């Protein structure tokens, strides 16, 4: 063990000894509950007399500390709406809790060891300095952030090496990756195996992707095209090959089986691109467009799902916001929309763009601020020195070391604080072990399914139950 690791361990031990010393303050009122438990999770009060296994929905009070065992995790829901996943071998507690909705608002969390995945209460955005996370090496001030924080010893570098092995093995077959997933995204391979996808997971030819109600995802492909999948959508990648030097060896063939998508086509040769639906096919010319596919447009024999319904009338709707598309024989330029009610009916140009297309709440993929550099490159570095790693998905986190050095982190940014708490620096990219964390975000609709994934980055996950 390195000198830094020894000192980090001593700091953790010292804090725990101090907090659990005789005469320490007793546990306070309930300020949340442990909403999900997987594996061995214990709860301990400050006086150390009561240590017991945690049950789902058990109350949590200030002055109590949760420990997760190897391969175990828990999800905590605080009364202010904050959600926190405690990774394996984590010790965590809430030191102070005055609701952010009250005067004198103050929330102080403490991470002794291990790691957290946090969706902070939105109210923390309006009260800078009122929401803090204390660690042995630095203090985090949180403003409406979704973030990961992890105290690393040798475990993080070991995870990086495992990730690299799987990542490099799958890389040549990877045709796309989700760079943003809100809610649930499940892939089913051509052989019928299902897996839960997270940001950065590998997607392959033949995969059928499905989003649930209230979910959406943004995908990036090898040819630099992007697709936003809307809620209740089933989408299949029939073929995806791109060779900048050979048109004959290139092809993009997709099938929208139900639901909706928004797409910006990339470098693919236009004549090698086709988007198939049960009603008609779409071809392109340097294009950004949206599709909605309901009722007779859905491939119900393949999805097995009840049809979606639109009060404006079911069928296939298209809206072009860049370039042009061909909906069968109908050419639609930018700013125009079209509709086809069934396979035997002709496609029609609409005089106006329907409101449900104009006011689509799912972001256009070209307007999503995500870093897609190096997505399909091989991993070169796996080093992860001991210390604290913080990565931010949204909002803002301020990291301050023991000697008052500061790093301000915003969406897509990450930092490293050394094990002595003497330096903090921003990282070029989110660490691998956080980018491909197999443990679920605390707002995941299926935390149990996520935890059973046998591949860190999109391999087979065994059995996945999908509620239809």
C-alpha cells in the first residue's frame, strides 16, 4: 500500500473513531429512507450499540451510518428529494439535515469510503453552499447536480483494466453508443439476449433497442450520425457499416418498429441509407428529421406490444428540419412535414407541421451537448492513482481540498483529488470506472436489473424482464 493510501485509510479510521466515541451525539429524527437494498447492507447508530441488516424502506436518521458489503449496494431517498446510490464497500452518513425548503437550510452528507452516485435535490441549485458532501480529502458543494464521487484505492485501477479488456474486445463490432440515457434503454440482440444499456455501452448490428414510458436516449454512430429515441419506441439496427474510402462496403439500414425518433444523418453515403417502417421507407440527402410511427405503422408481430395511439390520427408522420428526405415518392424539404395513413395510401404533404412534432420535448440530437470524441478509439490508459474522483453529469459541483484549492465542475467535467487532499485537478475525460459503472443511478426504474448486468459495457446480461 502506498504512503498516500495509508494516510487516506488513517483519515477514514480517525473520523470513524471520533464519531463513534463514547458520548457521541445520538441519532436524530428520520430524514429519509433506504428505498432499495441489494446484498449485505448494515445500519449503525453513532453509539455503535445497534448494528443490524437493513431492510428495504427502512428509515434513515441523522447520526446513522450505512455500510454496504462486497458486491452490495443500496439506494437512499432523502426527504428533500435527493437520491443516492451507495456502491459496494461504502460507508456513508447524513450529519446534518435541515430541509432546503426551510429557513437555515443545510444538508451535510459524509462519505467515509467507497463511492456514491447522486441526484441532488433541485432546490440545492438555488441555495449555494447549503448542500455539501464531506470526504477525508476534500469538501464538495453541490448545486442541483447529478454526479458520481468515489474514493479510490487499488480497486479503481483494477476495474479500469477489466473494462479495457472487455471494451477492446468488443470495439470492432461496436457500431454505436448511447451517450445520454434518461430512464430505461434495453437492447435485444439478434440471438434474443437482452441487456440494459447505460451511457457508453456498446451497440451492435442486429440490436433492437427499446425505451419505456418517460424515457429517451441519444445515440452516436460510427459515421457521426445521431439519433434521439423517444419514449415507448422500438428501433432496430439492421446494418451499420461505414468506410470513407469504399461506398460498396458501407450501409446504414434501420427499422423504426414503433414510437418516435429524431435523427441527424452523418457521413454515410446518402444512397446507402434507408430507414424502414411498416408503411414506407425513408431515404435522405444530408438530413435532420423526425419520425412518429403509430397504429398501422407499427410492426406489432415483431414488438408484441399494444399499438400506440395518436388523437390526430395514427400512421407515419415525418418532419424535416434540415436537408430533405424522400417518403416513398414524396420529397419533403426542410421545414415541411408529411403523413401516410397506411401502406396502401399515398404519402401526403401537410400544410402545417403538427404541434406534437413542433413541440417535441425530446431534444434534437444535434442540440445535445455531449462529448463524442474518441468514442470508437481503443483505451490506452488504465492508471487510477489513489484519491477522490468526481464526475458531473449535470448541474455544478465545487471541489475544495484541505488547503483550499478549488475546482469548479459543470456538466461533462471530472476532477481528481490526491489521497493527501493537497491538490485537485480537472481531468480530460470522465474516468473509465465512472463512465462504465455497472451499479445503477439512484433514479433508475429497474435498479435490480441494472445490477445483474454481467458486462460493464453492453455485453450479455442474462435474463432481463421487460414489462409490456
